[in-house]
């Protein structure tokens, strides 16, 4: 019984528990005629660091992959934006062109309306036998037609 409770036995029990936790025991050369059992914690720490490094490297690789995917998506978005911008510029150009055409049609319509009004007034003057007014309006119509050409 005394043997089981000796400090040496307790120390061996502690060592055995530590071994289960992942540390190893090594024997140190005899000192004063006794051998000591020592735990190699340095290797255990190194292994933990290696595991941590591997995990970090895996996370870094995962992040790099995510960044590459995001980069590809951003390039696709930028390309889409360029296409939309180009299309918008084309639509804007067409809009400007249509406005100019509409303005030209409006101007032609206004000129036609003015000539029609002069013709109508000339007819009224001829019906009323107003020769002076008829001559003045005819001259105005000729001048208007002459500036057009």
C-alpha cells in the first residue's frame, strides 16, 4: 500500500494522464543514481503550432479562392456596366437625332402653314377685288418661296 501512495507513483500517474492528453514522456539520463521521466512539452507545442499553421494556411487558401471568385464577378459586372453605358450612349445619340428630325419637321410644317395662310389671304383679296392687297400678298409669297430655295 505504501508503494501505491509514494510520491514517485503519484508522479507516474500524473505523467500517464498527461500522455493521454497528447504529451510524451522521455527518460533523462540518471542523476544521483535515479532516472527521471520528463514530459516533452516542446514537441507537443510544436505540433499544436503546426496544426494551427495548417489551419491558417487552409483558411488563407480559402480566402484566396473567395477573392479570385469575387474578382471574376467584379470583372463580369464591370463588363456589363460597359455594355450598358455603350447602349445608353447609343440610345442618347438616337434621341438627339430624333429631336433634330422633329425640329426640322416642325420648321417645315411652320413654313408650309405660313405659305398656306398667304395663299388663303390672296384668294380672299381676289374675291374682294382688292388688287393692291392681292399684289402685296403675291409679292410676299414669291419672296418667301425665293428665300426657301
